[in-house]
C-alpha cells in the first residue's frame, strides 16, 4: 500500500513537472518557437480549438512563424485569436493561404518581464508538487492510523516522499534556470 501511494505521488509529480515545462515553452524567447502557439485557442465554428489542431506551425527563420491552416476557411478565426495573444508583440499577416508572424527583437525590459513570468510559472509548479506531497503524506498518516502499516514503515516512506519531492522541485528549478538563460541570451 505504501509503495502504491509513493508511486502515485511520483507519477503525479512527473506530470506537474511536465506541465510546468510546457508552460515555460509558451513564454517567448528571442527566437520564434512553434510551442509558443500550441495552446492558443481558436474559436473554430463555435468550439474553442487549439491552434496546433487547426494547422501546421513552422518557423522558417529565427524570428518568424508560419501557420498553414488545414482548413483555409479558418484563416480569419486563427488571425483573430493571434491578435488577442497578450505577449505576442507582433501583428499576424494573412495572405489568404498562410499566416506569417515576424517577431520583433526583445527589449531588455521585456526580457525581464518574461523572466518574472517564468519564475511565477515555476512557483506554481513547485506549489503543485508540494500539494501532491501533502496529499500523499495525509494518505500515509491515514494508513498508519488505520493500522495498515507500522510507524517505522510510514516514517521511512515519508523520508522517501521528501526525497522524491526534492528531486521534482530540483527538476523545475533546473528547467527555470535554463529558461532564464535562454531569455536573457541576446
């Protein structure tokens, strides 16, 4: 039972780390990255649909993105969704077949804002991991209280849980460090 609790906690923490890394990918760096646009929701025939499902997203040059919709009738909806992106800093150009976005060079001030945003996303990830730890710890305490495991076993499991938590928080911190270096690189 203890092993199941720890395995479930580890799995959930892995997902929290992956979600945090995905959030980092949506933060713009100096170069264009198709991952920035994966989570953009487009109103496609009244249904919010991720942009990645409506067209191919490529970056032919360092600071440009090319979006080639599978359905040409979705061009205006995609363009509208892109114009509503808060941190884009560029105007999408629709030529009737594809949408091109040329991203301007980031200013120092903008880079600092993105670093702050990234740190905030990392903190949310760490909080998520800690909430998973707290939940697992409560499960272990309940197991001990019900007599399903001895005090020594639960104590050992709690130490292992702390090690798992620290490893996952360290993964988030490492990803944050890499993203900050990427953001501040000119």
